[in-house]
C-alpha cells in the first residue's frame, strides 16, 4: 500500500458547496498536545480534540487534526487512535515512519536503506559506551534515530559538540539537534518535511488546504508545509515570528484555542 491514495475526505456538501477552509491540521505533540516533561497528559482536553475529530470526519465541516512528531511510532499511533483520527496519516520519529489509520499501515521512509540502519546501530553502541556512564538515557522504541535525555538539561546540551565530532569522525550520516529537554540524532536525509510530503502524496492533501501547529524550531517543517500556522504561548519566540496566530494559552489549551481559530476560518 506504500504511496497508494485512498479516499479520505469529503470536501463539500451534497450540493457542491465547500464545507471547510482546511482539510487537515498537522500538529506536533510535545509542547503542544502534552508537556515537554513527564507530567500527565490532560485527558479532558484530549477528549475535546477527539470530539472535534469525530465531528470533522462525520460532517466534513472542520479539519481533522493529525500528528507530526519526533516521538516513536507506537506512541504516535496510540495518540492518533485516542484522538479519533481514522482518516489522515501521522508522521512519527521525525519522518522515519508514517502510520496510516485507514489501513493500519506502517510505512518506513523508502529513502532509509539497510546501511543507514547499520549506521544507527553503530552510533547507538558508541552512545551506550561513551555517554550512558554519564547518566544519559536513550529513548526506547526508535527505529532509525537516537534521542537522548539527562535530568541535567544543561549538561545534556553540552554534549552536542562531542556527538557531532563522533558522527563526523565515524562518517555516520546523522544530524544533531535539540528540543527543550532532548537531543535528537536523526539521519541527515530524513525529516518532518519529507514525512509530510509522503502524507500529502498518500492522501491528495495540498498545502493550500492544510493548517499547522508547533512550538519549537523543529516545527518549521510544519510551517513550510501548510498555508496557516499557529503556536501555543509556550512556543519559542523565533517560531512565533513565523506564525499567523499565537495563542495566549499554553500547550494543549493553546492547541484548543488554535483549533477554534482555524475552525472560524472554515
């Protein structure tokens, strides 16, 4: 089913009138739908988004919210199902995976070859040998990337140059970037932009009919892929400058506020 386009959207009423301005909202997870920390998710707020998605799929009068995240595929799939999204594929692991809820399909980026997986394994062994003794933890569940965490965020971020030097020395094609509390080591040719492009190819979605939500510079990929973009109040100032709307509310409350703004544009 890789690349197949399945019917997913009813764009107009039986009389042919447009029923919504946007067909999909591409939304980050950490810092948007949930906190960057290990604090509990707001189940009541997520239930409100699930209700929004059910109405979007049933009535075609508002855009379906889908996910674009660096989180591992099982986490993204679980949240996709919790939010009642049955029509729009989700991007996981910074573009490594696309999960298609229409077919229960798990699609690895076709640009990832066996030698790339071996590079990830070699780099992981280096991290285990050199950085785990320092208290660094590797996020479980990832296929073709490495995410690192330490309770001392400043100490963790100080390791970036060491990682860059090791990757260059061993010729592992990995880029090093940071979120609020994590270091991400991703294949240089795999990213959210490519993941969103794959979703567009699979569904027929277009930039003109998509909106987006993000909170860090890693979400510029979403900004580039959509025609309207919003940020919660906790987003970084550099990204807010790129937004069409910045909510005065943080995290998922901000997302709900942004969804309301988007729906009024329909």
